[in-house]
């Protein structure tokens, strides 16, 4: 990792991102296969980003379960290869990783990051980019 990525990782931890994004894939605690780690999003509704991107419009798991406790609950996604997976969030409204970092800081931790902090955290997130496993496509047998 570069010096900037290391500083970004330290900032990622001190800002509080690891309250949700932990473990080897940065998606929460290790759970049984088929089980997701869910958190409320946005934790701080009504922010400028919530209004701009209409995050609270979709009620998350509640739409399927109709359980009031699951309103605005979303599975915490992995941060592995996150630099390659734009657009971001459940509605695809955020186009860049830098903007996604600012959005998460404000909507989840109620923190405003400056440009340098955003740049360092984004650099760390880029360090989570790895090789995709090679996948052989199945083929039907020839006659």
C-alpha cells in the first residue's frame, strides 16, 4: 500500500467506518453463509445528501418483510473492489467513489470530511481492488 492509502486506512478507522465495514471483506462480522449484516441507512436522515439523492424514499428490507423494525435497513456491502462498482448505493444515485465517501461520512456518522480526508479514504478503498477470479463458463455438451 502507498503512504496515502495507509493514511486513508487509519482515517477510515478513526472516522468510524469500521463500525459497519469490518472483517476480511469489510462487510461486517463473519456470519453463517446466506446471512447478511444489516444496518439502517441513512442513520441520520434528512441530511443534504439524503434529500439530494432521495435515499429515504426506498424503505429497504421493509418493502419485503413489512416489519417496521426493518424500515431503511440495508445489507452492508463489501468494500472489496468497491472502486470498480459505481454507481453507488441502493438506488445507484451516486456516481463517484469520492462522493460516496462524503455521503457515507455524513449520512452514517454525521461527519463532514474535507477534500484531503475524502481523497485519503478513497485511496484506501482503491487499495481493496483485487483480481477477479477466473470463471469458466459452462457449455452444453456437443452431440
